[in-house]
């Protein structure tokens, strides 16, 4: 890790010197300056609406400081496995290894020991967390011989989104902190980067800022952000990419370089979850005729990164997830190939059957998804999202039709189709690797999987600056900021109440 850091620093220094001394690279400066429009656009927004990034910063600072400590260790889905993957990456091992029917890699024995802390909590709601147990595990240091650890579900994920937590673990480990202390610092690092990226997304977004704020501050998003899971940065990166795309204007075409940089972001998402790569075609639908060909570099880069990782990182380490439960992947794939229409029906049936569960897990099912929030919270959140998304899209479509821009309706439908394609890809993958052959329902789907893609609905939202009447813009801007403040306050209260009551209060 130290060698890698020094190498990156040297490369960056050499690049900066070359950049200053070589006039032939001036066109790159011009192209990169295009991204300055994202921040110049911020100053042109209505003042009340720019309060939303500030409000989110205040909200999440409190959430981060309190939540990272109050939530017991390893109490988000698969967090113990994500911690093992973080430790593996912090040791410089990007690709894992197989060990018989298991997959993961060699880690210090103390790491495996620490991950057993509070292992009884997910399955026993009558027992509580206690400080004495935390203090006992806090004596475990980074010693002991390496042992093979099985974390087959997280070893397949690309390394980039793990870097915040892995870096914090590497630093604290070399400062001779205990394993548990390194884990907590990984949590704080993950939450801090999530907050910074969230603030950036809210600051540069020209459309759908309220929607982005709403999703970033969901208790489900907050719980994942205050863990060592890569899901935190998947959500934050989705918000940033969506915010960047809301700044695109066909009257100001982007260059090949700019589309390529956006493609890198989508590629990172694809390395984390391959079905997300379908979202990389959304920029092509936003591009004008003059830049359509350059925009194709975006999905191309994303596809290259995704398939490269599938070849380099997934193929050598992949094992059967549920082979002992009647799951046969090859047979399942043949079933889908021979019955494609039936499989589509299975997906639709799964969504209709588990819709309530999916929406609960999307908005906030804490712990290992066993901690449910008050029913009035779920009812309010579902209705709010429905009105926010459908109302915003309908208003935008009506406005574009009045301008004579009928092509926007087609673009909107195609963007939604790409998002549905990504959803379909998630169902397809879990039907193959996690579901019994020809089963009538898809197993293993969790509502949180759909959080990163929801941000891209922001590109279909209206822009406050399109309203000609200043007083209307001001009223909407202030109302939006007030609503966001109220929502974040309630979301934070519901989050802490659920965590404290379930884990700590008798």
C-alpha cells in the first residue's frame, strides 16, 4: 500500500510538470475547464436552493459522529465480509483466491476473530449489545498467523469503492491500533467520503436536487454510509454521476475526454455490480447530434472496465454461492434461455409479491434488515417518493412538450427503459446464482440494490431556473430547502430511535 501511494504521488508530480511545460497539452486544459461549468452553474442557482448542500452537511455530520459509534459493529448486511475485503485490499491484494469450495483470501487470524463480535444479534432480538463485549474485543491486536477466510460474496467486488475504509485501516494498523479500532476508523472514513461526495452532488446538481437529498438522507443510505460496506460509495458515486449529467446542455457539447471521464465513473459502478453498467448508456440519450458519437465513449469505457474486472477479479475467485441448497447455475441459465418469457413473468411476479418488502429495504430496514421502522414512516416515504418522482417527471415533460421538444418524451422513456434493464439484470443474476432452478420467485433481492440507480431520475426533473417569475423561483426554492430540512430531521430521529431501542435500551 505504501509503495502504491508513493508511486501515485510520483506519477502525479511527473504529470503536473509535463502539463505545465508541454504546450501540446493545452487542449486538455481547455477540455477539463469545461467541468468548471458545473461549479459556475452553482452560483447561478436560486439562493434558497443552494442551502440544501449546507443542510445536508450539518445533518450528516451529526449522523456520522453519533451513528458510527452507536451502531454496534458488523450490524449491516454482510459487513463482516466487507471488513475482510477491506483488510485484504489494505494489504495490497486486489484479487482474492480460492480455497476448496470457499473463496476469499488469507487474513490475520485476529481479523476473523473480531468479526464474530455480536454475531448473535441478527438472530436474537431479545439480546442487546453491551460495552463490556466491545471492550473485551478491543484488546485484539493485528497479530497471529494468517488463516484462510471465506468472504465469497465480497471478494468479487472491485477495489476502488473500498479505498476510503481500506486506507483508514491501513493507516491505523501501522499506528499499532487494535483491529476493532481500525474497523471503527474505516467506518468514519467511509462516512466522511460519503458525506463529501453527497455535498458535491447536491452542490453541482441543476435538476432533481430535492430527490438526490431525499435518497442520500434515507435511513437505509445512512446506515450503509456508516459501515465499512462498499455500498456507501456506490450510493454516493451514483449521486455524483447523476448530478454531473444534470449539468449537460446540448448547446454546450462535451468533448471525448469529458464523456470518457464520466464513463470511468460508470465503470467503477459496473465493477461493483455488473448490472449497473446498463446505466452508462444514459449519457448517450442526453447528448445532442453533434456529440452523440463522442458520447459513445462513455458506455465503451464502462463496459471495458466492467468486463476487465469480471475477467481479472471475478473469474479466478468465483465459487457457487448456494450450491448446497439446490441451486445449479448452469441448469438455471439453460432454463432462462429456453423459457425467456416465463422468466420475465417470474421477475414481475417477484416484484409484485415482495413490493412492500423491497420498498422497506430501500427506504430503511436497519441492522441485517431485521429492524423495521414505524409504519407511518414507510407510508410517508413511499408517498413522498411517488409524488416527487412522478410529479417532477410529468412537469418536465409538459414543459418540454409546450416548447415543442417532443423528442424529450422519447428520451425520457428510453432512460427509464435503461434503468429497468439494470433492474432486470439484478434479478437475472440473483435468479442464476441464488435461486433454485425454475423457482417461481427470485431469491436474494434486497431493496437497497436499487438506491444508486434512482438518482438518475434527476436528469428528467425540471430546472428551477427555467421558471421566468423570480418570486415563484424564490418560493419554490425556500419551500424545497424547508422540506429537506424537515425530512432530514425526521429521518435522523427515526434512525437513532430504532438503533437505540433495538440494540441498547432494555
